């Protein structure tokens, strides 16, 4: 798909670095999730980028859990993140934790204090904010800025030893209170938090801030290219300042535009609200933009990697159409999904000239997109069938090529039939359609000479199995719910899930496994849901067959 594309700006930087022999030709990236939620499709973009670029240039990628905020983090998230990355098809070199560096980071902080480049401040958060000034106004020193090195060393040690409550003191870098970059106005390095950490337990009551932990962790690991999203552009001078003062490995930070997709939200904080307030059934609800949700819905790793490649690496914020993600899964499933028939809203069809009680086995290729069809399945056929209610019209209109009185259609993989009559109940609902079949018209061996325009799907009454089918629509009814007035949750699409309890499916779908894609002919792509049980099958519609996006792509 992408063989011909030109280099993205990160690849250009890397090729330049390689040609200059920088870092001895070594490329080491990292993916640094905070284990405070499940990964979403935006993270998938970052994963594909970090792992993909390293792979392309014979480099490696570390998985580093950025676990510096003990109150929101959990091992459940660590496990899910590992699983999601593996599922996407990537292998990390080392699995690391920022918390493994807490001792080293503490020593770095002490070194900065000794250089007179960090100080303990007793001011409250409000006082610090007020003294920081504004982008047009320089900040003012708080009273503690001139503390002696000795006093700072002692206080910092006392902070570590748990002598102060949360919020009583912070450690700040001493940089420049007049800097036009607010991030350089004596940013916080450490805060006191008497909290249990999922890895370090109760050893620490002092935790480093992102800005102090991240760059130093990169340097400790000797990361060559630290790729992050655009909101960290103003943090870059601080990233470089710490590395320079500490004279440690000069990792470099590069920024790209985060992925935004319309009709969804993509911040873990918002996704957590949807989960906690039961708007969805969990992080892996098939409507969620999480990797686990997409997986459960039936998205394949390849489709997500292709999506990531197709959207490219931008340096400016933009919003990607959900249709593109759907295009990518259709493209993959069209090639990989096995074809089956399912009837979602059944009506009975009787073939009056077919011997009652007789069953014959017809054949259908599993996958006509592949040479050889990936084998065939046998499809039982008899005089009593189910067809889709909306494939029948009592008074067919002119261009109606499906079934109606006097009309002929082909039953997929089977025979041509003609409708002779139908039966209605008292409420006027059609209950039975009576047809005759043309014995010489069997698919694959049709000598009837009859040509029909329409083909419809069907199931054999005796052998069809029932299943619950879940149809999904976009989770939000507006393009950018985060940018609307009021709470983003007010914009949830009330019709994002339709459950069909008694759909009918081909019998061998009882052997389906989650993650394997099926095309239910004319209905879309489906996969078995993890709620499914042997005696109660549940299928998710991954995506419909209609691809409005493909037309758009051709137009442009
Ligand atoms: P969120 O805002 O969803 O909580 P985050 O940035 O806090 O995301 P992290 O766990 O810190 O989540 O992210 C790990 C990595 O994934 C970071 O390098 C981050 O830049 C990247 N990332 C997060 N969201 C996106 C996105 N929408 N598009 C691209 N990369 C992303
Ligand atoms: Mg983050």
C-alpha cells in the first residue's frame, strides 16, 4: 500500500542522523504509556510510529510504563497495555518502568540542588501560580527561592523521609522566572504524595513530575529519538535543560500531531467516565475507540496498522474521518473474512415443487476473494427456508429485482425460484411466501437458460441456528463531542447499539471464534463476541458493507 510514499519528517530526521553517524547508527525509540487506562486508537498510532520506525531502521523500541502518578495507576492497565501492543503485532526490546528510576531520579535532583539549580518551595499551589506571572508579565520569586543549598538538601531529604504532609512542599528547578516560555519559570520537579504505588509500594511519598521523569528516563535508557505529541513542544526546552545540566545522554524529543477521529472521544479521562458511569459496558465495549474495543468489535491488527500508515505523520492538528478507519477494516476483511449467510429479520419461504422432507447439500466457497476459495462449506437446502423480510415486496415497484408475486430471483448458491403467492396474518403481516424452483438452475450447473437480476440470501429452516446480533453505530451524534457546549456525554448517540435477539445463521457458525471475521452476505462483516456461549451465540457487526469512503477517495 505504502511502498511508494515519500519519507515522513521523522524518517527524514532519522536518515539524516544515520548519514551523520549519530549515536553510532543506533536507533532506539520508546513507547511510554501511563498505566492509568486502556490504550486507544490514538495510542495505536503512536505504537505503530515508534515501533514501525525503529523496525524500518534496524532499531529497537522499549516499552516504558510512565508510572509516576501512583493514585491513578493500576496493574490491570499494565496487563492490558502489554496485551494490546502484542496483539497489534509489535515486540518491545525491554519492558521498563519509570518507577525503576526513582532512586536515580532522586540522585539527579540532589545533584541539581547541589549545583544551585533546584530549591524547595513551601508556597501553596495557588501562591506559586500567582507568582509565575503571565506570558506577557515576568514572574516574581517566592520567598524560598533564595534558600541555601544546605537547607534545600536537608528539606528535600526530609520530604523524602515523610516529614511533611501532601502539598506542604515541592521541589522546583531554578531556571528563569522571566522566560517567555512558562514551562521554564521554575517548573515543579517533585511533589509530596503519601500514596501506595503499584510497584514501589510505600517506599516513596515523593513522586517526580512528568517533566522531570520523562526526559531523564529517556536519557537513562539512551533513547535516541523520543517521539511525542505536539502539546509537548513547549516542554522541549525544559527537556533539554535538565539533560544539559545533568550532563547525561542527550536524547532528543520530536513531536507529531496526535490522532483525532470524529464522532468519538480520545482521552483516557473521558473514556474512564464512559466506563465508570455505565454509558458503555467496559473499556472493551465494541463502541469504544480503545484497542480492546476495536478488537472485540472485529477489527484486525493489520487494519489498524494500515490505518496508521495511511493517515501518515502530521505536524499539524487535524481530525480524521471515522470512515477511513472503516475503509481500512473493510479492505482487510474483504480479503480475509469467510462468507456465510445470516437472516436478521426472517420470513418463511416454502418451495412447493421441492420434495417435502428431502434435504440436499449445496456448496459455497468460504472466500471467493482468494484463489481456491479457502475451501467450501456444505449448505443444506430443503423445501422450507428463511429469507429476509425486506427481500420481499407484496407489490413490487418497477426496479425491484428481489422477490414479489410473479418475480424470479436466485437463492445464493442454490436455485432460481419464482414467487407464486403469499400468506398474511390478521394484522396484514406476511407470514409465508410460496414459490416454485427451477430444478435445472442449480448454481454451478445451471442449464436453465434463465437470467435473473437479483440474488438473495436464505437459510434452511431445519438447520439454521439462532444468534443474537449486535449492530453498532457511532458512539456520538456530533463530530467533535469534546468541543460542544456542556458535557461531552450529552452528545452520546442513543442508537449506538441495536440488539437483534433472534437472528438466524448458518449452522457451522457455532464453531466461530472471536476475532475471526465473517461476511454475512449483504449484511456486513461480523465476528463472535466474547459474551457468546455455546448455547447462546452472539455476533458483533464490525462494519457494514457499504463503503461511502471508497467513493470519496476515488473522487479526490
Ligand atoms: P490521553 O490523553 O488519552 O490520556 P496520554 O497522552 O495521557 O493520552 P499516555 O499514556 O501518556 O496517554 O500516552 C502514551 C503515548 O501515546 C504518548 O507518547 C502519547 O503522546 C501517545 N498518544 C496518546 N494519545 C495519542 C493520540 N491521540 N495520538 C497519537 N499519540 C497519542
Ligand atoms: Mg500522558
